[in-house]
C-alpha cells in the first residue's frame, strides 16, 4: 500500500482570552491507502480536532498535512472545498440528516455541488443505498427509520461521491451493541471490499476491534496499540 496521508510536525493551538491552549504539538502520522485506523483517547485529547484537520475543515497552526503527495494545508478555501468534496466522506454520531428530506434526497446532498446530471445523481444515490441495504427505503423520512437505518443513510451519503477516505466521529456512539456491530461490519466491508481508507474516532474498545490499527492519542502524542484481527 502507498501512503495516502502524511502529517508532519503538526501543531494546533487556540487562543482563548490571554491564554493559548495547545491541543497538540509536533504530531506525526502516516496513513496508508486502504488502512482502517481507530483513534482512541480521553476527552479533550484532540481526536475530533485531528479529524477536522484530516478533512480540511480546520488547518494546523504549524506543520504540514499532505494527501496523495499534495499539501492540503496550502490550499485556498475554494480549492479546499473542491478537494474535500472529491476525497472525503464524513460520518457523525448523530447522523446529521435533514429531517424534511427522504433518504434518497439526503444521500444526494453531496452531489448537488457537482456538475453531474440529475439522472447520474439518481443512479449514484440508488447504488449507495443498495450498498447499505436501504434501496427499498429511499422514499422514507429520517423519522420513519430506526437509528441504525439513519446511520446507514448517513454512510450512503458519505460514500455516494466515491471518496478515497471516510472520517468517522463516534459513528456508533448513539446505537445499541447489536446495531453498532452491524454498522461497524459495514465499515469493515467498505474498507476491505471497496478499498476505502477509514479513520474512526471512538471511545468504544469493541468498536476499535474492527480496525486494522488502534492509535491512542493522549497529551498530543500517538501510541500504537497493535493491529486487530
């Protein structure tokens, strides 16, 4: 596998009043294409901040972030938006679905910023919903679906533009164990069968077992905890 992302000596600091808060300093990480990494650590250790940096939602205070050999942190805002739309899919704990839109329309949202025709958008939406097993629920609203089904819709939305990387922030934090395992199995399938690179923040040790690597982020440093089966 080749390196997809390289984080080199990254620092992230926030200024709050007269105080400067350092989330991490000189953070280094290499992520290979096709990897599935679980990131664990105590609250406030910078896990979500790291996802935001990887997804181009935020920029490092210092250091470099490269994706496929190109410096993401050097892109303009418009370039960053285009890069994010083409390469990154986001999956959140609370699904972030639009309540007034049905499953198909929610999944279509990332495609509305592309130049794809309505016919091609519909084809991709149907394909994404089929991958997550919800192609028969395309016309259902979020309130008409269970939490697990809503998260499946969110996964379909994340993969509909065929991104190289999925960033998952506590994707099973709001689900029971059985449903969580179904969702995690789906992520594992996307990783193994479709080659998606997945970075998942989780507090759940059981969820982390689905990953190939587990990294513990604490006090601005990574400690690798070994590969999973």
